[in-house]
C-alpha cells in the first residue's frame, strides 16, 4: 500500500517520533497506519532497552496541586542531558507523571508504572519506552511525594532544579500562652533534629547551610553534632560566585537572585562582626543592584522572566540588612523600587501571582505577604523577619524559653485579649526535592504573635 507525505506527518503527530523513523515504519508496514504505530512501539522497546544502561543524572523536579481536590504531589524524573530537561516533550512528560501521582495515589514507583498514562490506553510503563524513543534519551522516574490531606502549596524553582510541596495541617486551637514553647517537642517532633550534621546539611547544596543558619538564629538555638555557626557561615561563603551572587546548585555555578537574597538574609546578623561576611554581603548587594530591572523588579536568573518571589526575597534581604528599599539609591531604578514591583503582582481580592501574566499562586502569595511583613517590621523598628527573639512565653513556664531571652509572667489576659490571641497551631510538612539530591522532609511550626506584638 502506498503512502504519502501527509501520512508520514500524521504518524509523526500521533507518535512524536522523527520523520525518518515514521517513514521507515510506513514502508515496513505497507502504509498501514495502525501497524506502523505498533512497529514503532516495538522498535521503541528495543531502543529503550539499549539506552537503559546510560546514566540519567539530569532532569526535572516538578510539583503541582489539583485545583479541584487539593491533592498535591512533587516528582523527580531524570534524563541524560540538561538540553533534554528543558525540552517541551520532556517537561510535559514530567507534568503528566505528577498528575498520575495526584489522581491514582500509587504506593511507590513500581505501582506508578502500572497506572494508566493520561489520555492513553497504555500504562506508564508501556508509555515510557515510547517517550525514550521520541525524546531520544534514557528516562527514569526516580521518586515522588504525595499529600492528600490538609492544604498544599506547590512551587518549582530554577526551571525544575528544585520542586517544593508545602502541606499545612491545623491541630486545634492554642492561645498566646503557648508561644515560645520548646521546639524540640512539637507534636512529638524535634524540629532541630536534622540540623546536627554538616555533611547532611551541605548535601542540599547552597540551600542547606542558608536555611539551617536562619533556623538556628531565629531564636538563638544551640547547635549540636558537628554543626557550628562558624562552619555554616564558612559553607555559605565558600559557594559565593565571583560576581557576588550565589547559585542554587554549587556545581552549576549559575547566578540565582532568590538564593543570593536568601544568603544575605542568613548572613545579615554577622555583617558587623565578621569582615569576610561584610565583604561577601557588600559584593552581593552590588550584584543585586545591577540585576534590578527598570521597573524595580527581579528575575530568578539574570535576563530571565521576572517573578514576584524574586522581588519578595530581595525585599526581605534588604530589610534584614536595615536598608530602606524606598530610599536607598542603589535599589531605585527609573523611580521604581522593589516594593513597587512586588505590589505589581498583587491580585485583586487578595494574594499574589508568580509572573505578570499569571494567575493567583499559593507560593507567590505566601512569599509576597511575608516580604511585606518584613518591610512592616523594618519600618516599625522591630526585629528582622526571621529574628523571633521578641516572641515571649505569655503565662507559661519561663524555663520553656531559651535562657538568653528575657521572660516574664504576665497577669491573666482579659477575655478580649484571649479572643484576639487565640489562633490555630499550624504544622507544615515540606517535601523538598533538589534534582539529584535526597528528598528532605521538614516540620515547621507557625504561630501568631502575642497581643502586645500585634498592637
């Protein structure tokens, strides 16, 4: 049976396989379209088997939340090259795998392979070799995390180098008397437990030392294991790039605005005490000033698409350094400030969007509001966003709070004060996937301030 160029094009659109392979398939099957598809499928299995032994160390971490049911998932899928990791067919495949996890709730990767692939009669396992053939590289589904309960928020950073799924659960009401309690015992969890090994902390690349230092300094918590504040500072300084920026992944050495701002936030308390820190932060501030757009905003990577999260992180960093973003000429471009830029992402009715053309986004909203909180605290002469030493234990046992924080027992709260201070305890489960690095699960406690601090 003869076939035409249109038949070749149709087969390519059906299978996403190269034109020459499609032409050969139609030749081998005398132009029978169904048999050609089957021929390509069998050939794909053979190609996949040949490529299975090739190293797949690149790829993408992706997180998403179903807008209807609220179930969230974060997945990591590996390929061979960075070029492939950015290609539309691979990105779409990763997103499809994430949606399979959300919809089918597989127990593990093996169970995931037996699930139906979206818009297909094939399973994920049967689809995988077809994707290997059409994409041209060895593909491996490495891991996933799924949250079905409570409220989840997804965030993908640096084009899929990091995928984050935040899950918030409410565990009943508490009043202001609970604020300042011992974080080593929160619902049976020691929140400092994972911060006692430098090897483990540094395995998370730049992110690990930065957030460990922020966590420990939030209430001047004691270090443990082989971890010291000096070692954490040294680890952060060691990853700074020559232009003054910090990368997300040390090995990639790609300047990242968000990570640079986060590093400044962590190093801010040491700026006046350590000359090396002062020099590094000054250099980083110069970098950020040069990277600021004419509308006052920032992109995650220089020359990339601007985002509200990048503006939010820079705003928090400036406030941590006691730099007025509305007055410092280094951070005013064309009469626009980073605060102006951040507010430009506000969505009518409440919340923020990720990019200018996007819709309401959970992670953007979270970062936007806490960045505004950082600015509010800066303008009111309060401690920096992550400095929580001004949070006191109202009415509890003073021994429950760190000894260096002055604690006093207050008189009994009035009924109106009790109503004002009562708020739910939020336990936040964070599934953080850094491409090529072990998954990290963290628990964080978020609480409202006392009536005194709210006023």
